């Protein structure tokens, strides 16, 4: 029997423990979800800190950024994005996203309308169900089209110092973009930024305040096996920096969550839990553009993935810093970077040079070439962006994709043995849905009998997490950015 910070009694069996292996966006969220309810949770991470996996920079509200994603996935991601804003409000960078279709693209801007209407209608219905769901602005203003004349008129305005309306975000874009390169209308969507550094900071601060969560960083899982007692698991760990068997520790857990991201197959192989999955290595690039002038929305120039005309994406941060994606083989995508599991192993095998990059070994020439390529990719639409410069090493990582559909984006969890769950998110906004599904399984299987958990099974209960303040989150996020050798700006939001 334990008590929460609010004094509520939680009925739990003392022997019942959960191990969450991997502390990325999914693992840290699952650990918080359980520990907030008083469930004894150990979070094990091979790296030195939390949420240090593949880069993410926006909510993917409905996934409307990417045309190849199905409408069904878009609607799922919208609901998940709303939940993410409510639980992690200090990780959100509130600024809109502008979608543009280049002249040479196969589609037309109005092709986006049916999907946007479905998203708006779902958002309206969610707000009608619960007013607290209104986190992406007014539902009726979820998106808006702008004709060329309207953009040209905005170009005549003075640059605003702060945004008091949606149009304030478009003035700098209107002044510096080659409008002849685009089809009209453009569409602005209330799709916000999502900071990985701030998410990591929130998780770090909250976990430190939750007595039910035991964090083990710089710790590698080297084996997992069924407990000889017939239920539960034995997890063997040792310090990531060690290869000495004398440092191995073995702990028993009643339930294990595999949240190892692109390395999930390694745990599956340890217990012979077959699973088909893919892994894709990607990178985004960090630039500084001192001449940017004014406020910028996120801008997505549509394009066909994998071709030289692949989507170009410009994600703004304060101080003229931008994160760039160019969905071409020469920039964000990599030849041979998408691999699949095989009959002999559930772990897709990335080539050694990708693993070296994941470990932080980026040849300076590759960083320069790909960043310059990305700058040029953006500059075909915003000519003055040519003056941007490389600001740091890329943001990078390998993304797991369960199954065999490389376009899958809305995924959350799968279960194998009793007491073994896999977190299989593709997008960070799916982390909460994964945590919810695992909590439900814990209750249905009888591992957890907490009355508090039963009460909050269908409602997110994150009182400690949501108490993290703006200033302390910023300080910790900036510290994490510096430790990982990125600009502080990536840890800040525009309202600072």
C-alpha cells in the first residue's frame, strides 16, 4: 500500500513490479503513466539521459504534413496529438504550419481539402465532447487557405515583433519566398512544434519526483528470460561502459515493457518472440540563418518522397535556428537506410556505418555535404536561405516501423507472452496511447490491482508531470541540448 503526492491510497501488491526497457519518448511516457499511479516501475536506459532517440520536431496533428499517410492514420494521430499537448504542455512550441505545393508537383493544393475537413470535423467533435480538448486553437480555424493576392498583401506589411494573429506568422514568408515557384492557394494549419529536448527535460524532472519510478541510466540489458518460478521475468543488466561479468545484476520483474525503439528486436530475440518489423535511419539538419528576419511558421513544401523533388521542411526555433528535412536520398533519407527483419531474427540489421552515426560518429564531410544539400533544397523556394550555415551535427536516429508497410505512422503497442509488451510507436504523439494500452493490460492480467489505476484507466493522470514549470523545463532542456552538442535554441520556444 502506497500513497500518491495528493495523499490518495493506492492498493498494490508489493511484489508486483514493472520494468520498462528504453527511455525514449515511449518508454519515459509509459514509466510516467505507471509511476504517477503508484505502480512500482523501473526505467532502464542504456544512454546517459532520457528521450535521446530519433528526432521529432512537431506534433503531426492528424499527420496532414505527409500525403502518403492514410486518412485513418491521420485521424488517429490527431487524437493522440491533442492528448500529448494536454500531458506535455511545456514541450509545445505554439506556432502554425504552412503547407505549400510546388509548381512542379503532381498534385494540386485543393487536393488537401477533403483530409483537412475530416480533421477539422474530428477536432470539433472532440472539443464538443470535452472543452479541455481545445488545444490547437478554435476548431473552426483549424486550417485556412490563402490566395496569392493575400500573401502578396502581407509582404507589404512591416515585420511584426510578436505574433498577435495567424497572419503575423506569414509576413516574413511572404517577403522572402519565391511565390512563382508555388501553386496557390497555400494552407495554414494549427499544427504546432514539439520539442524533444523539452520532452526529455519534463520526463527527467517528473521521474525524479516520483518515488514509484526507479531510473537506471547508462545501463544495458544483456539478457531477459522467463523466471523459473513460472511467471514474470529475470532481467540481467550491467553498466553500458562495462564488459565485466562481475558487474552483471539480475532483477526479477512481474511485467516487462520493451521500449527499445529500433533495437526492440534484440529483446525479442532473447525470448524468441518473433516479430516482423522494419528500421529506417534518418537525419535532419540544424542550421543558423541570421538573415531570417521576422517570425516564421513551420513550412512544408510538398514533394514525392525519395525523389530529388522530395518534400522540403523548414522547422523554426528562436534566434534564427532551423531544423531541416529534405526527403531525398541525398539529404534526410539514406541509401540502404531502410531494412527489414528476417526469419532468423526480429532485429533488422543496419549497416555498420549507420550504427557508427547513431553512436555519434559523423564524418565532417558528410555533415557538411548533406546540410548544404538541405540548405539548397530549401533555397529553391526561399532564395535568401542560401546564406544559412551549419549550426551543429545532425539530429538523427533509427525509426522502428512494425510490420511491413514503410508508410505506417500510427502505431502503438503489441503483446507477445503474458507480461511482455512492445512499445512500437513511430511518431512521438503515439506514446500516450501505448502507455494506456499497457496500463489496461496490467489491470486485465491482474499484475496491477490499484483502485487508482482502475479509476484513471480512461483518463490521463499526470499531476506531477504537469506541475513542471516553464522556467525549470527550459533550464533543463538547454542543459540537455548542450550536453548533446546542439544549440540552446532547440530547447526554447517562441513565447520565451
